[in-house]
C-alpha cells in the first residue's frame, strides 16, 4: 500500500477525497493535516475530525496554518457554507486530534517511514511550503506531491486563478519550485470530473450512513455549481486521490510551470509553458483528462466499503 499524507481544508470535496482515500486498500493514509482555506483553520480542522469520526476512522489529525504565508486568508463560504461543510448534520468528533501541528506531523511521518511518502494537498499549500522551507533535507524522502490546484486555462476564483493557488500563491511558488516531483490536478481535469445528479442518487441508494452523508454533502455543494452552468458538479479534490490510487485513470503531460505572485490581474495563476518557449526543465506533470466513468465507479466502490 502506498503511504500518503492528505493535507486538506474540508470542504465538501476534501471530505469526499478523505473518504475515498481511507476506503481504498491501495492507500495507507498515515495522517491527515489541515489548513485554512475553504474556511478558517478551526472549522476545517473540526470538519476533518467530524467526517472521519462519523465514518469510524480514527487516525492522526493535525491542525495546520491559520493563514497564508504572507497574505490575508480568503475563504469560500459561497461554495462550502458558513461551517465549511454545510449540509449534513454531523455529531461532534469522537476521537482526539494529535497534539502535534501539521508541520510536525508531516515531518514525523516522513522521517519514520521506510518508504518515500506521497503528499496529497487538496487546499492552499501553506503547510507544505512551510515543511519544504524549514526542512529542505526532507525532499529526498517525498515520492511526489499530487495536488489539487491551478489550471492551464482559466480560473474559478479570478479569471486567471484557481482557489487553492490564489489563497497562498507564495506557498504554491515554493512548492512548484521545490524540485520535488509535482502532479497538478487542476481545473483542466477536475471540471471534467463531474458527478451528475442521478449519480448522487446512486450514492444515496447505497444506503449506509457514510454514503447518505456524502449524498447530502453533494446536495449542498451542487447548489453553487448550478450557477456555473455545469451539467454536474466537479469533484476537484477526489481527483488527486484517484490519481494516486490508479494513475491509469488520467492522462498527463509535463510542462514548466511558474506561479504568478506579482500580477495585477493574474495573481495565483499557474503559468504553464505549453509551447516550451522558455526551454526550462519541466517541473510539473499536469493532469489533462480523466476517465469519468471509472472515476465515479471508484467512488461508488469506496462508498460501499462503509457498510
Ligand atoms: C478547490 O477549492 C476548494 O473550494 C475546493 O475544496 C477545491 O480544493 C477547487 O478550486
Ligand atoms: Ca479543498
């Protein structure tokens, strides 16, 4: 099983990404770390604990950065509600979080592992950048960073920027320039990874309490995306987990990618050298497409595991 750390800001799609990861026997989730993004750190941290508790998963959960490296926090209540996870009523968590912070936990997991660790960030990259900056020697023990964020064409929070990168572009710049192998699951692929309403009903009909909770999460999350004119709703964060479970589910191409941190209109843009104009070494594997049917099936299979 592949040892992974999930660094997230739950968040509806983050919550589903967690549930997908824990249900799949190809992955060994060593820890869940949280970051401020979709909501404040107190909320994303509590949401992670609540979702995992509800699903009967007791694991290492650590609280991370409360704000981006240099900027004020931007949150996304339009998408995820005031709690960051509006929709289902979840009871309070039933297990205790780690007393270590996210950076300490990430360091500990990596240092204690005999195998290289894959990190799956599904929120702003603040925690990951802090780890890489403060402990550069750790890079050699990271297999790959498979992140949800960015896009080749068009943003969802500004015309140029995707939310996770926009929230902490300096952190993203540190991660993308770190030399660690990076896979970017951006909007180019995640907007193709949509789940349709009838598929949400399939999940509800699986009938266990976790599947029903996921359907309720998607009922809420779908309301925002109706306005985008999508047929369904993009399951952004689960794409990164799906890639690590089975890379054959996606197609990718490598490019040189920089993060815009000084732009007037383009802050947080992932600038992809599509035509190899700069002739710089390709630092990012960009995910371009996904087999949507297989992806949804992977999600169904995961939900059935919670019986
Ligand atoms: C990303 O932003 C967040 O709202 C989602 O959880 C996802 O990680 C999509 O742009
Ligand atoms: Ca997220």
